[in-house]
C-alpha cells in the first residue's frame, strides 16, 4: 500500500457518528489517537455495562458504546492517565479506517482530535508544512461530482 502525504493538521470525518470536517492535529509524538469528550460516564443498561459520553462540546448528542476498555496514556505534560478507549471509524482521503480513540478532555487544546502513530503507521507520511490535504481533496471531489450532468 502506498503511503499518502498528510499535513500537520486536517479536517476529517466520523461517518458513523455523523460528524464531518472535524479539526484534527496529526501528532507523530502521540502513540494513540484521541477525541474531545465530556460527560463521560460508565453506567448500566439492561444489566450490561455501557459507556456514555458527548463529543466535541456538543451536549445535545450523547453517544453510547457497549464495547470499550481503559488504557494508561501518558499525556503531553508527562503524567499518566487512565482513559476510556472506543473504536471509531474515521474517514481521511475518502478511505475509512476503524481505529482506537481515547476519550480525552481536550477542551483546553486547539484541536478536538489528535491522530497518533497507531493510525498513521503504514498509511501516511507527515509533511508539517502542509495542512488540510484530505479536506481539500474532498472539496475538489465534491465540486467535480456536482458538475456532472446526468
């Protein structure tokens, strides 16, 4: 598989969550990917443990996952934290990839999503001088498709 060039930041989609053009920082220093989450709560429904949370500061939409786990993560300040992890499908350059995302309170961070080495490995080469390469390609493809007359 040929590696694509991805910039230092981009806008990505989470199609199954109906989230589009979410700002993401490409971070080769981070092992795992993370997404801004709030109101994270482990609870029970029908006798089964579930994880519920809101994403990207939107309190109107709550997500529920019954498949999740915890992982020790070293944060940017060097402290180890225990975080919940869920599998999310992310779309970059029109390709969908299922990968692990830790749920992080990234409110104070500029980017609500961080894409780490586990996702990038064997797929992308990072050129930090560029940005929004996937997003720009998506716009070009969308414009090209809208010009097709049936």
